């Protein structure tokens, strides 16, 4: 886990907050210390909240990853499916991508008038 986080930091710069679920790979003194030493806040979901645990249930629990590249490919595929193909009730049965596009169009129209 620490190697994956170091890789992410190299790609995206200093991390301020990391949203994680309550899985066993996120419960370790070494990981907690690593984050603390770097000023990173851990953002844990509320236990039992289905939307907060969807990633674990639908992606992490369904696949075993051998390499970081395999994990990245699988996770990216899940994110694309979740954001571009799957409607969400909380967004009026739109996908997050559709919702974002609709909000952008509404914002642009309001600035034109």
C-alpha cells in the first residue's frame, strides 16, 4: 500500500487527504505513521453506508491484483463505468458525467443572461 501511495505522490504531487474505506489494507500503524509524517488526513467513510462502500464491494472484493499496473487498469475501468455508464438516484437518475455536463450547461446559461 505504501508503495502505491508513494507512486501516486510522484505522479500528482503532495497529497493532502486520502479517502479510504475501512478495509484491512488501510488499518496499519505504518500507514498511519506515513500519513501523519506527511501531514495527510485520512478520510474514512461512515460504516455501513452503501455508497461509501461500493468501491470495495464492486471492485476490490471482486478482483485480486498482482501488480500495481493491473490494479490501476481495473480501478480505472470501474471508475469509468461508475461515472459514465451507471445512473445514480441521488443525481436524478443521471450518471455523474451527465449530471456534471447538465450543471455546466445551466451555469453557462445563467452567465449569459
